[in-house]
């Protein structure tokens, strides 16, 4: 009989050893499966997005088949079809809502904050969120745009009559929508917790306990849009700086809070907009890195483990990225040169990555084994390495994923 | 018009547009003023390659070029537009169906334009049929397909099959581009080359078309 709690401890130690730059028993292996488990179990993406039983079953089957070192809990950002519907959510297109049933959801870039709204955001972010941002990103809350500001609802001299706004039938309806959203949230979170317990029983620690971002990325992805923020860097740099400073404590808090609630100290931080071509080194050093560095330092000080995915090519940034406390975090490489990363992070941080996912999608199992060998020969060394792909394996062929896991299992021992 | 060229290169929008109006008002031909913009763009491209300029500068220069062109257009004669056509060759570019990433494609397009290719950009999330139809009608020398998602591989492959079915495959070079392309993808799609940087294709274009 399998001793699952022993398995759990072994996996935990394997990961911790790699992070602390010690030599584990073998190379830890974790990949981001996206919706691959649905396909593996014969479900469409739409089915798992809406049906929690199907989702749990498919994800358990994936983990039992491949035995990755940490578990992917998909509910919060993949099993949320019903919640997106309640919101009439505008930032995504998804199966049945603008996309075919078997396509992974896709982000839609929107300029939800106009250039002239920086001051509102900086002055009172919460007010901006409730009366401007939510109504725009959630169409069913559009009526909140009509709400008055509530900062002057102060005791009896100014403050008793604000709620009259809620007589507006559209605003009332929007408030009811929030109630329905609450119910959907509770269901999805409960499914996530149940799956998490199941993983634990089967010996799989979770992949991450929180997600956060570099403030510049949040501002770019969700408020100004990629191009909008790039233009702002030249046209209104002071506003960009002030907004990033405003966001910094928010991004830290959310990570601390979620990791505390989930009990898993790993914080996933995907980097989107600091690639070599996206800004000059001096812009990077001014607008991007200080807040990210501070975020990492604070997280580490609080015993959290940042797992940072450097999306795209960030070779020119490695020299800055290496200025972090030793043996406390993971740098996940995608398109950057992994040799350079290995060099830069030697004795500093664990490197994770970066089997090219192209080979998993378009190659043969032999091609896959050859690429795995190349990567392992280069990176296995004396520890400090986690095997992963560069991007998620959503579109990979099953036989190629089989070949990848088999290869690393066979050749991973130290 | 060195002051206009400089204003374009330094991305001083207001000054560049003022100077454009001034020169056109002073009787310079639309063609001459446009050439100043082109010289400016060439320098901007060079600075991008030299890592002195980055994507934000390219986006701004694109906007400036657009605004400048609007001012210049009424001053361009039909003869000027025709003269513009004796370019190195024609490139049709698009981001394939299902994918909306366009930053890389736009850069590649800009670089090809600067290098003297006539570029037609079909935009993002472009259906296979549209690309193949356009290739039939417009007869480009190069078809450049951009895609950053792994789900873009199949649409790219379908475009190549479409070009074959239309009897065009031998007449065009197909380049696939985007961070997730490599030799595996190139082979799978049936493209001639893959490009993970915007200059690769310029170099190839010059090689393929330069001799003709
Ligand atoms: C910015 C970005 C976005 C922006 C795009 C903004 C825009 N207008 O383009 C936004 C936020 C909208 C976005 C959305 C999404 N994205 Co995105 N995105 C990126 C990111 C971080 C950078 C892309 C980029 O612009 N790079 C910079 C340019 C300059 O580089 P490039 O495109 O490679 O282009 C160069 C060369 O490749 C070449 N080139 C490119 N095209 C062409 C064409 C020709 C003809 C030639 C010659 C050359 C050439 O020249 C260029 C200049 O050097 C990448 C990370 C990455 N590794 O690329 C993820 C990435 C591409 N995105 C990804 C994902 C998953 C998504 C979403 C699906 C997210 C989601 N779940 O909703 C959506 C999809 C939307 C859609 N339908 O397409 C994944 C793809 C993974 C996968 N398995 O497919 C990536 C790889 C991130 C990751 N590591 O997971 N994204």
C-alpha cells in the first residue's frame, strides 16, 4: 500500500531542497497543465468550466497518471464559467461566450482606465474600483457607474442620505447580481477546497497558494492595456510611477492574505511587460524592478516563496533579477536564454523551466526525449533546478506529454 | 528638412506636425515631406535594432507616421503614389485565427516597410480563408504569419495548405513568426523559415528578392 503522507513529505522536501539550492533526491517536476487534463479525460473545455465534478475527476486523473511533484488546483481561474456569466465578464472570451466549446478562454485587452483617470485611481483606488472599474469589467454591474462617491457619507451632518441612490432600479438589480455572484463564488471555492483535500490525501502538495503581479504589469494588463501603458511611459511617466506605488502594497497584501488562507507559501508571479524589447533598461530600473524587488523582498521576509515566471525574453534583466536573497525563490524561464539564467542565478536562486512547448505540440515522442535530454544535461547539475515547460501544455499531444514525464522520471535521480 | 527628420526621430510629436504643416505650406512637395518621414523612420528602426529604442518608441512612431501621413496625403500626386510602388517586393502579414497578439507582427511589418518592402497587414485573428484569398488577389512575394499561442500552429498550417491548394505555394515564401515558433513549428507548418526576431525576415527578404 502506498504511504501517501510519506509521498507528500518527500515531494515537499524535493521542492524545498531545490529552492534552497541543495541537492534533492531527484529533479522535481511540475508543469502548468492549463486545460490539458480535460482533454486527457475526454471532456470539452466548456464541460469542465461549468461542471465541478467533471473538473475534479479530470484533474485527479491527470495527477494520478503523471504524478507531478506539486498539484494544480484549477478551480479559481479555470472552473469559473458560471461566475463569469453572472458578471457578464468583459475581460475574457470563453467557451460558449465568443469561443468554441473546446477552446481555452482568452483575455481581451481593454483600456478600462482612461489616461485622464489616473488621478482618480491614485487619489482613491477603492472608489475608482467600485464606481468605474467593476461597472466596466462586469457588464451586469454597469449601473454602479451611477453611484455617488461615498467618501462624504460622514455621520449625521453629511452622511445619512447616500443610500437613496439605491432606489434606482438598475442599481438595485446590480446589487442583487453581487448577491448571486457571492453564491457562485462560494460554490467554486468549496469545490477548490474539496479537491485540495483530495490532493493532500493522495500525497500532492499544492503548486501555489497565491498569485500576484509586479505593479507595472497589473497597471498594464488590467487598467491601461499594453500599448496604453507603453505610451504613458513617455507621455505621463509621473502618473505611471504614482500608480505603481499605489499598487505595490495592494499586490503584497493580496499575496500575504491568500497564502495565509491557503496555507501554501508559494506565490506565483507571472511577469508580462518587462521583456527586453518592451522598455529600456533605465525605464526597467525605474518603473518596473524597484516595486517587484520590494515585493519579492517583503514576501521572502514573511517566509513566502516567490515563483516568478519570466514571460518572453528577459536576458537583459537577469543582472537585476539576481539581486534577491539567496536560496529563497524560484525563477521560471520561458523564452530567455536558460544558459544565461543558469549563470546569473548560480548560488542565488533556483531555476525552473523551460522545455519548449512547441516540441510537445508539433514534435514526435523522440523529438521530445531529445529536447528533454538537452535540458536535463544542461540544468540537472547539483540541484537548484525544477523541470518545467516554458509555457503551459494546454495544446500538447498526450503521447508527447507521456514521453516527457517518462524521460524525467527515468533520468531525474541524483 | 533635417529639423523635421530630427523631430520624427526624437518623437517630438507636436514639433514634427508643426514642421510638416510649415513645409507643406511653404510649397515643399508632399513627396519630399514624406521622404523626410521615411528617413526618420529608418533611423528609428536602426535605433530599435541597436537597443536604443524599444517597443514604446515604435508604437509612438507608428502614431506619428499616421498623423503625419494624414497631413501629407492631400499633397501627394498620383505619380508620387505610383513611384512608391517600385519596392523590393510585397509582403502580406497577419496574425492567424484565434490569436490577437500583434506587437511582434507590427514591429516585423514596420521593419519590412523600412527595408523597402510593400507591406499589407491584415490585422489579428484573421481567418485562413481571408489570408489565402488575399494572397491570390494581391500576389505577394512573402506571406508572414504571426502567432504567439500554441493554438496558432494549426491555423498556420492550414494557411500553407490553402496556399498549396490555390497553386501559390511555389510563388511565395512563407515566414512564421512569434515567440513560440522554432524549427519544430516551422516543419509542422510547412513554412520556409521561422522568425523570432523582426530582422530575420528582412535579411531573408533581401536575400530572396534582392537578386531579382
Ligand atoms: C503581451 C502579451 C499579451 C498581450 C498582447 C497584446 C497585444 N496587443 O499583442 C495580451 C495581454 C492581450 C495577451 C493575451 C493573451 N495571452 Co499573451 N502574451 C503576451 C507576452 C507577455 C508578450 C508577447 C509580445 O508582444 N512579445 C513581444 C514581441 C516583440 O515579441 P514577438 O511577438 O515574439 O515578436 C517578435 C518575433 O517573434 C518576430 N515576429 C513576430 N511575429 C512575426 C511575424 C513575422 C511575419 C515575422 C517575420 C516576425 C515576427 O518579430 C518580433 C520582433 O522581434 C507573451 C509572452 C511571450 N513569450 O511572448 C504572452 C503569451 C504569448 N500569451 C499567452 C497567453 C496564454 C495569452 C492568453 C491566452 C491569456 C489568457 N489565458 O487569456 C491571451 C490570448 C489572447 C489571444 N486570443 O490571443 C502565452 C501563450 C501560451 C500558449 N500555450 O500558447 C504566452 C506565451 C505567455 C506565457 N508564458 O504563458 N498576451
